[in-house]
C-alpha cells in the first residue's frame, strides 16, 4: 500500500518532533558532561571523564551491579526453564491451579515485599551484599517470564518427548539434552528482559544496600544529586551519569533486534 | 505415570520455593503486622485490631494518594496508547527511517530511572533549569513555574516524564502485534474499496483489542506501583501532591517508623492490585469466549 504525500509529511514531522523530545535529556547530559560550568572547577572536555575515574570510584558499584545481574540471570535461567518445561510438557495433579497461582505473583508490587524481606536479609547478614538482591530479583523476573517461556515450550512438538521416552531417556535427560537446548531462543528473550529490569531496579536496591561503596549503579545517581557542590562540579556529575548509563546502552544496542520478537512471544497469548 | 507426576513437582519446586519465600511470606507478614502497633525495630508489638486500617481511612493523605493514582493512571494510559498506536502505525507502513525511530523511541524505556530523574530534576529546576531558561529566552517569563516545587504542577511533571519514558514500550507492543495481523485481511478490504483510514479504524484498532487491554492493565498496575520518578524528583511532595502507595509505604516504614500503618497500607494496595487483576482475568476469559464463537 502506497502512503499518500500528506501522510508521509505529517508522520515524519511527528516522528522528528518526538525524537527530539526523546533525545533532548540524554543529549543534554552528554553535552554537559564536557562542560566546565556550574559549581566548582571542572576543567571541561575529556578531563571531566578522567576526573570521574580519579576521584569518583565507581568500580565497586559496577562490580555489585554485574554480580547482581549475573546471579539473577543464572537463577532465572535455571528456575524458569525447569518450571516452564514442567508446565508445558509434563502432567501432574493440580497443574493448572499451581500455574495460575504463580502467575498472580506478577501483580504484586515490590513495595509489598521490601520491609519483610529486608528483615530476612538483615537476619541472614546479607544486607550490603549483592546476594541480598539476587534471589528477590530472580523470583520476580522468573514469575514475569514464566508465560513467555511456557508459550515457547508449547510451540515445541510433543513427539520429541515421546520418542526420547521410548528410547529410554528419563525426564531429566529429555529436559537437559533435548528440550532445554531447543528452548534457548525463547530463553534469550527472557534473559534480555531480566537484564534490563534487574540492572535498573531502584526501590529494593536502595534499601537492601545502603553502604555507598556497595550500591549498584541503579542507586548511585541518587547520591550524585545530593553531593553536587564545590568539590563535585556539575560537569563531572554529568560525566558520571554518562558512565553509569553506558553499560545498559551498549547492551541495548546489541539486544534490541531480539526485543520485537520477544514482545510478540509474550503478548500473543497474554 | 507415577514417576512423571513426581518429576513434574520436582521441576516446579525451585520456582515454588522462591515464590513461597519471596512473595507469599512477605504478604503474610504484612497482613499479620497490619493488626499491630509496631515501630519495626523494637521486639514488642501491641495488638490493636483494625486500628491501623481506621487510621488510614482517617488520614487526609489517603485521599491524595488515591487521587494521584487515578489521575496518573488515566493520563498515562490514554496518552501512551494514543502515541504508541500512532507511531506503531507509521512504522508498520514503513515510513522513511522507521527502524531508526523505533530504536530511538525505545531508549528511554531502558534508561536507568535514577539517571533520568537526575537529569529531569535539573531541566525542571526553577532558577537555572533549562525549561525555565528557554521560556524566559523567548519572552514567556510568566510561564516559568516552580515545576516540581508547586503542588499544582508537580504531578503533571511526573506524568509527562513517565509518558516520555514509557511511550516506546506501548509503541513496540502495538508494533509487534500489528505485525501479527494477516495482510490478506487488508488486501481483501482494499479490494472491497475500504479507504486506509477506514481500514485503520475498522480492522487495525478492533483486532488489537487484546493489546489495548494488556496495556491498560499494565498501566493500571504500573500506576499503583509507581515509585521511582516521584521518589527521585519530589520525594512524594510538595504537600503529598505526588505521593503514591509505594512512596508512602516507604515513608511510613523507613522514615516515620510506623510499620503497622505501612503494612495496613500495603494490604490495601494489594487488594486494589487484586481487583485490577481480577478484571483482567474476567475480560480475558470473555475475550476467549468471543474467539471461540468466532471460530465456530
């Protein structure tokens, strides 16, 4: 179908305006990260970035973020695959009831979990460590992605199971050797979503980890807002923000092709 | 057969264990604590029955929280759906630069909220913020407001930033689902002489019903869960103008040390979340019945 000229002009115009609107705050951050204005004495240019690495030690924060996200991905990968496989390919009493019970977990706001879980985390001496966040994040993401992965397993033929079963393979072998490898395209979509959500999570992270040196990157920019002043000029603050945004931006560049596919997989039946 | 049954439970047990510890336990904890007066630190707790709930309904802040939730949900859902569907239909008809725009519009979705909040708090700052400087530069001084410090505008700002952040998500959902509409429907409609706008309103919009619906439910739940932007930008203020359930729960737990009240508020929030989810389930089953009828 050919687009009329008026349609083309109007749609392009709307898109350009919205694109500027989308990019303005990020562009502002980038431009200001090279500036010398604001408080204090930032030299401007790349010197701001050198200062970030010399004076604002962000390495431990990155380590926390990568540990949390890595751990979460591992747990989500194992736990969600196993459950999705069982709900799709195995039969057992009360299967549907249990499945829908797990899906109700999706509606629970994080705010309902924080205080009780903080008590648990503190009791176990895990507060201020990456481990305090891995399991809560993994649980939330596993529940969010159960539908996506179950739908994916539903699309794999049952005959595979039957054939392997006749050949004498037990259920665990069928899962690990045949169906799990076949589910990897679906799993990759699940893991992308998990990466984005657990990298950016703020609410739980800021309560469970209150030691500034341990905070994940999703919390660190809050500290910048309060510390701004003579010793921490605006230009350097913006450079810090750019550094904090960099890993997820790079990740997005690589993952974005898969994301349209992921949304269709999850949305068709949901 | 018996072996397979056991295998089924074995495979779901890790997820169930996590579910029990990290979802069920906190909910039961909150229900229990909501009947006590407790500061969250000391060992002693006083049983007070439903007093925490009575206090919440007497609390004038509660009215504001409910109002903010409804206003926020209404505007974000409607505007994001409108923008999302517009952009998706531009891209499905592959206007020039579609792939590029699609990638750019999704960037705010993946950007870390604390970073976004930080930048927007500078842009909206009263004296030196970019927005007010721009308004003054073009002679519109009278429009330069205390955006985040004035109760009249603070919620509007949070809503605008939220739309800025999530329009890309609505766009991608609509786009992905438009790709699933079989093209022969449009071909048949064209043969029958349906104009493009007729096709859009009579075919595209109705066939996207489940997408509208999913986004509506997600928007409603998202508004109930809304925490990051108000916490970063206004801390729920000024004068509770941007207070939401999660920000107020956070305040009660960790600033006011009224854990009984925080838990009671949590229970109320969970009940609202359940009502929204119930609506989803009911509409979903009705949708399925329609589909069955259509297939007959």
